[in-house]
C-alpha cells in the first residue's frame, strides 16, 4: 500500500511538474471566460425579451455542448498522460531501475492508476464546478444534478484511462494512444448507432451499438453525464416529441444509465485493471 | 544438501541452465555459473553476446525460457531480496524532470532505506560519483556521463550486497572510467559483490577477481583471472629440433614454429622446466626461454576464434 501511494504521488508530481496540468488549466480558464462572455451576450442581447423557459432551454443546451467538447478534451488528455507514463518509461529505460527495486509490478501499475484517477477527479470537479458557477452567474441557471454530472464525467475518464493503462503495458506510446482514442470514437459512434437504431427501428444498429457500449462504457457514462444536465422541462418536451429509449442524440439522454449498467462499468474497470496487471507481469522489459 | 554448503545458498549468484530465446535467437544459452560473495565478477563478451539479457534474467526484468537462478540464496524474483541488490542498467535513464537529489530520494523510498539514513546515504552517493555540486540540478540538464554517474549512485543506495553494473563506463571519459574502477574496487573492500558486464577487456582485467567469457549466448570460459590467463604460452629460441622432436613435445601443449622461435601454447607454469628438460634430452639446443605475456585481450580473441 505504501508503495502504491508512492507511485501515485510520483505520477501526480510528474503531471504537475511537466506543466500538463497548467496547460489543461489554462485551456479550461479560456473556456470559462469565453462561455461567460457568450452566455452573457445571449441573455443580454441575443435572447432578450424571450420567455424564461426558452432561455433556460437554450442555456442548458449550450452547457451540454460545452461539456461535450470538454469530455473529448478530457479523454484526449487522459490518454496522452496515461500512455507515456507506462509505455514511455519502458521505452526510455526509466522503468528498469524502478522495477528491480522491492516493489511488485502490480504496485507500480496500481500506483500510477490511483495517481491518475485522483488527478482526473480533482480536475473534473474543479473545472465543472467553475463552469457551473459561471453559467449560474451569467444566466441564473443551475443544472439539476451537478454532482451526478461530475461522477459520470469522472467515471467516463477513468474508463478511458484504465484502457489506456492496459494498452500501454504492451504497446509503444503513439500506437497505444491511437488505439485507445480509436476505441473511444467507436464507442461514441456506437452510442449514436443505438439512438439511430431506436429512431428508425433498425435492430442491427441497436445490437452493434449495444455491444460497443458494453465493450467500452465511455459513451454510456457520457449519457449519464448529459442526463444530469438536462432540466426536467427539456426531458418532458423531448418525450412529447416522441423520442424514446436512451435518447436520439449524442447530446441528449432521456434516462440515466441503469444501475446494472453502472455496476457493469465498475466491474469493467476492475477487470481491465486486472488484465493490465496480468499483462504487465509477463511483460519483458 | 546441508544448509550452508549448497551453491544456491552460499553464492551471490548461482545459475543452472539459464536460457533465453527470442524467437530463433538464443540470447542466453544454458548459462550455468557461480559467483562467490564478495568478489568482482567480470562478465565479458562481444556485442550481442547476451550479457545484458543475462543481467535482465538475473534481476527479474525478463523471464527465462528455461533454467533457474538464485541471488543471495533466494530464487530470482524474491521481492525482499531485491532490496539488497543494486542495478545500473545499460540503458540508464532517470526522471528528467527531477533533480539528482530527488531521484536518489525516490530510490531510497523504493529500496526501503530507513528514513533516518536517507540523507547521509544520498550525500555519500553524490560525493562518491562526483555529482555533489550538481545535486539540485534537473537530470534533464545532465550530460550522458553525468546521468551514468547518477545511475551508479542510485545503484549503491541502501547498502546493497550485490550490484549489477551493465557497461558502467560506456558514457564516461578516461578519467571517469578510472574513477568508476576505483569505486568498484572500493565496493569489494566493503564486502559487496559486483557483477560487471563489459566488453572493455582492460577494465575487466584491472578489477575482476573472476571472469566468465560469453559468446553467442554460451559461456566459453570461466574461472579466476589467473586460471583464465594461466594457460599461457612459452616462447623458446631453439635450434637442432627436428620434426620428431616437435611430435615428442606435443603433450605439453600446442607447438608452433617460426624460424628459431618455438611457441608452445597452453603449458601449465609448473611444467615449463620439464618442457625444457625434454627439449634438451631430444638433443635440441635451447638459446632463450621467455614467457609469452598473454593479455586478456589475446585470450579473449583466442576464445572467440571461430573455427
Ligand atoms: N528484446 C529482444 N528481442 C529480441 N532479441 C533480443 C532482445 N534483447 C536482446 N536480443 C538479442 O539477444 C542477443 C543478446 O543481446 P544482449 O544481451 O543485449 O547482448 P550484449 O549485452 O552482450 O551486447 C542479441 O542477438 C540481441 O539481438
Ligand atoms: Mg549489453
């Protein structure tokens, strides 16, 4: 346990020292400022005089779009921080001196994972809350389930980060990064496929999409995050327009993921970690 | 086997039939050797002989295809034993974003060096490898040679009983090489076993007590330095020696003739007088006898000669 924490701290220190965190922080600040200006304009001029519910709808939708873009940046960052932290250390030889110490490979890997998860959770929490505050100050709108949003967002990132960790035990940094991001895009497309399949009653799309949702639950977690941002009025309206199931958009979801799906995602993460440890144990360095 | 007499338990390193294949390449082939504690052991071989692979097998970074190995009496892979082992990899790289002190501190933690001893150990290591004045500089600003020195310092933290040094002077200048040789000898005086991988013959000849020569994955010779070089050659200036005489001295070793000089390879030192007596008995006239000074280099080339 002590060694796991040692590696976790090391990973976090590295991210801070290498200024990755600062780049991400700067980017986030930019988004915050731009969204503050944009929303302010919207309320003060663009939609001036329109009904409160219209403004609320527009605001909630804009917030979802911002967070959608943000979830992509988050996934990208998770991959580009995680993959080099294992594969890179193997490639350069830094791992040689470390793994001959009295530490197990499982401790090394789990430590990295814990460090990355703590970084992710901290960052998501701070950045999301800041964005919510900005939205609230400019428009008076607060999303219905902000904490649930943070939870799903962290879960989505942890899913992608765990996969990146598994892949990096075997592959070179760039190849590994490309593969994980490819998987992330596929899962997202799987989510769209399910929506389309529901809408137009195409079973093959639903089946295919559902399988990708099971194989890589990133989009599933995103659907939970999106749902947490939807005001009840918006959901009611979508229902009235005849949407059903998990939604008809990557930007919309009529219901949160089922408890069973959330449990599956938890089991998935544990399973991937176990696989990563197994793979890493047998890895020749 | 009784306790305290088996080579697995007693020696610093003991291997039995250790082998590693990468596809068709036998990087290490049936390596069986024993490294006694407290000695400097030279593991000598040309590039690609399998030296680094052997060290990786011994440090548990890589898994053998077959065979077994013990370090300090425990099977390879035993986690607590790793706390008593130091390792300077051939590919030495340390966290560029850390300072030298931070890297050393990290390795103190990794090696379970007790809190109270860390500061002294780090200071000693820095002084020993000559980096005291760069202690707080980022490793990324270090030259290759300085990084290798840092690696040597890292490998000595925690007072290890056994240290693996894989080409420890590859990035150093002649002065640095001399310093590292002195450090290695100093380690022996502290009772530390040093496993030195090298293709630098003079380096090995100067410091090692015992040597194994490896070629294409196989050990082609091993023994103490004296044993390895002892199978020396004798040069004799001789006249009146005929073909029959040449035949008659064959049991002493391989004999070659060039004009008046007869070279006999592989004569045990104590048999030299007998050889001379035999020559005289055969009616040859001996004008001069000198010991061929075989260097490790000559022996090495001889061992690696391919038929
Ligand atoms: N990871 C690897 N994959 C395939 N072949 C390898 C690998 N590592 C080493 N080899 C091969 O094993 C042999 C021994 O290499 P190595 O142990 O590095 O030699 P040395 O350290 O004596 O120069 C070489 O033929 C090398 O090409
Ligand atoms: Mg080598």
